[in-house]
């Protein structure tokens, strides 16, 4: 009866709940009525056009969801689904981070766990795990409070850089206020509010770039910077190869704001399935072990 009640509450109607449960509407209606009679309370307010939870029903819904989740977890445990990693896992990450860190880890993961299959979504936007059917996400940001489980695996920095040719022509900025005299490139996928923020000696300041080149694609903005079109702000791992090769040079690094945490996030709470636990543990160990290879040291 709890399953029927939850379906009616979530579908906001007896007929759609019946379709979801592959039952007849009268059967669903009788099940809810029997449940209300046994509890001695009214769980729904009914009209000819709508069905809404009562105040008691709202509280009961939360309890039912928790109980049904625990029952499902117990069933999976009894079936061995928490013992052997198997099944499909969908992983999302920012494009460059996914290419540099997640993709190599996935190859090792597939070798270790032959019964796991993986699908990836590498995009420079926040992917909603529940709505988009994603199991595991790499998030490079301070995380808001949520019901998701999160494990910190590293930190990256917001850095400014430009090509040596550009700096030879226009000079190197010594303070953030010098940027007013420079050309800038805006990677708008990471520019919150359109501002570049700086921090030094417990003082903060901001600069709003007016850029000839603006893109939500990291490859485009990095290529523009390497070609000498101006100063770009990126996350440190995104330009690590170009910094090491000398194609780009860090500027204003002493004004770098606080580091940005990197988390592995998943939507399972409580008893975690073997496939999710295997993926999270493998990704976490790989990223921690290889993080230095994709980052750039702070200038002294």
C-alpha cells in the first residue's frame, strides 16, 4: 500500500499512478482508501479535478519514501548487488578535466571490473544527477548543501596567463588595476557574474573584463591566448600543459584567489552499491595520485 500511496502522491492522481504501477484506477483508489481507513487519517484532499496531499499526507510521504528505500536496499543486499561491482555507471565531468583525468581512469576501471560499463558526459555546465540520470559527477566548485554524497579529491586555482609574445608587446600587469590597459579573453563558463576576483593580504578586488574574445569552450579561449589575443583566466589544470611548454606564462599569480575544491559527487546515500563504490574509490585514488601532473605550481 505504501508503494501505491507514493505513486499517487508523486503523480498527483489515481489514473496516472495506476498507469505507472500497471494497475487499474479502481484498484489504486481502493488501496489508498484502505490505507487511510487503517491509519484513521485523511492522506489526500480530493476534488473532481485534482488530488493533493493533506498535511498529514506530506509527513507520511517522507516516511514512506525512506522506508521503501531501506526495503529496496535490503533486497539488493540480499541479492548480492552490493557485493560485486556490476552494471552501467554514467559519469559527468567538465570537458578538459574529463579528458585529462577521468578518461584515463575509466580505462583502468574497466580493466579491473569487467562487469561494469561506463557512459560519460563531459560538458562545461552543472549536470543534474537525478533529472539527467547521472550516477557520478566531478564538481570543481564549492558545493552547496544538498542530499548528495561528496568526497574531496583535490584543489585547483584560478590563474591568469598570456602568451610571451603578447606580454613582450603590451607588458606584464603588476596589479589587477593594470588590466584596464590590456586585452582580455573571457572563458565565460567559469566567470561568475562576469567578474574576475583577486585576493592578496586579506584584501579582495574585482575586475570586469571587456573582451574581444568570449567563449564557453576552454579549448577556444586557450587557443586564443596562445595566439596572443590577450590575457585569459582559467583553472590551473586547464592550462598546465601550455604553462609547462612555455606557450603561456602566469601573470598576477600573487593575487590568485583561494583554491577551488574538486569533489566526486554521487546520489546514493546510506548503503552504497558496489558499482558506485568501485567507481568512486577508483576515480578518487587515480585523481589524488595524478593531480600534480595536471596542475601548475604557484609562482613565488
